C-alpha cells in the first residue's frame, strides 16, 4: 500500500533541518577536504597518475546536501509525526 507524504509544520521543519545539515556538510568539505583533494589532483596530473576530480566530489556533496538530505528530513518527519497513511 503506497503511503502519501503530507506537508505540515513538522515536515517543513524536517526539510529545513536536512538542508541545514547538508549546508554544514558542504561547508566542512569545502573548508577541510577540498584543498587536500585539489593538491592530490594537481600532483596526479603532474605524475600522470589518477586521482578524483575535486569538482566532482564537491558536486556530489552538493547533490546530497540540496536534494537527498532534505528529502530524508521530509520522510523522517512524516514517519515521526505519524501522518503517513498505510
């Protein structure tokens, strides 16, 4: 039986909480992980080896932060509030 997600105050709070957690994650990745990734990528280009592109890693982090975590916040808030129909 499909359940329907409902938009109420608690679900909006869940979406907002997921977005805030995602933004904090992107800020941490940009601040701490990105410089190391960038340096490793530049060294790999000079040596002819392979390393992950830092822009790809940051794009994936932004995808998770702006879409996945708010959606999870919506679902979790609906489950916790008991408004999802069975």
